[in-house]
């Protein structure tokens, strides 16, 4: 898959199930890069990379959910025509949900399973104070408060001048996105949350109306447990992958150390 939209750390067999990974707002491929070594050989990790990030850096960032998904979909047609599973963290869960909705409306396959990580349901707002109300200084302070951007980036004026457009675009999508329709993705969902995260159980269970069956799992850590508690998270993810995909014998212990 040759596209700046999709990064594949390690190519697998053409028959492999694709694990589509959607980073959080302001995040990139680093949260998922090592996953290809932590899942079985019959699973290929594909990381979504929005414009303005990584090898997609020179492309202007997109700050509208519908436009983002519309431009992303042609790059995923092959994947969405086969067996795939979606994992999204925070805003990435909502982008992944919109991709699954669009796939169904285009006659493509539904995901075999869906992982929601660190996110309330799409019919609930997710930001207390909107980024467009904030000056650059206030916005950077908000990024420091949620502790999801490297300190060396936040404290570098040169780097922040480069990254601010991308960061503001991501947070504008998070600010404006809302879905209250009746669409149901015909698969089960595992909702994963950090034990110290502040997302209410009501918002987590709100995903139930959009999937067949819903299970909530807890992981140690706060909102960014995806980075701080990777081993624990991967044990949980691999148990679910084994249920929906199966692991080849030589990989039975992957992620279970």
C-alpha cells in the first residue's frame, strides 16, 4: 500500500487481516509503530497518517471530518474490501467510526471488530473548551495540561510554529464532530479506557447504540495509556484479536509477556 495516508511498518501476507490504527488528535505513527512486532504474523498493522504529519507533512492539514474521510477513503478501498479491524484512540476512534460508516455506505466490508480507546461515544461532545476560543499561548497551555504532546516540542517556538496548524486542525475536528444518527456498525466493539481517565462510564457505554455488542475494558493509566501502558494494552488487544482472527501457533505468546 503506497500512500502517505497509510503507513505499514511491516508488510504481511496478502491474506493477513489488516489492523487499521487511527492516532489521537496531534498524534502520529509513533504510538502504533511497534505494534507490528507485537501482533501475530497473520495481522498487518496499517497506521493512518493525516495530512500535516510525518511523510504527509507538506500536505495542508484538514480540519473537517467529512472532508478528511472523503480524501482518506480512496486510499483504503483495498483494505476495506477484505478482512480488517479498526483501532482508534480518542479522536482516532471517531475517525475510525466514520470510516466504517462510509465503507458500509459504499458497499464495502464491515470491520470484523472495532476497538474504541480513550473516547466517549460520537453523540457526546469531547472538549470542554473549544480551541477556536483560545490564543496560541492558551492552546499550547491546554496541550500541556492534557500531557499528550512531547515537552520538547511544546517548549520549542520553532517546532510549535510548524506543528500548530496540524494540531489546531485535529482539535477543530474534535470540537465540531458530532453524530447522532441511527447507523449501526454490524460488529462487536471493545471500549478501552484508562482507570485514571475522566471520561464518564455513561459516555463510554454510549457506543453501545452504534454496534452489535459492547464490552468495556479498563487499562492502568490516564487518557494516554496507549503510550504509557503499552504492554498491558497489547495483552488486552491480542486476547481480542485471537477471538476474531486467531493467532498462528508460533505467535501464541505475542504480547503476553
